[in-house]
C-alpha cells in the first residue's frame, strides 16, 4: 500500500503571517500620521515657540539693571 504524504504548509503559513504583518504596519502608520493633516501640531508648535520667545525677551537684562543703577 502506498502511503499518503501530507503537504507541508509551513512556508504558506509563514508567507501569510509576513503579509499580514506588513498590512498591519501600513494601516497603523497611516492611522498614526492622521493628526498631522489637521494642523494641530503646527499650531501647537507655533504657540510654544511664541511663548518661548516672549519668555526669552522678558528675561534679558540691560547693563544698568545688572549694575543695580
């Protein structure tokens, strides 16, 4: 009697797993960058840099202020 060999599906399973991981990474990356399109990050950075500049200019002292005159 001839024995029936089972087909080895290991490489098929590995290929499907790799494809699924690639699809998930692409989907998550697209979802991660959605907030950049709204302009919220640019607005927040503008506000932060404005406050930093304001704080920087208010912290500068003149020579008279340093000498105590």
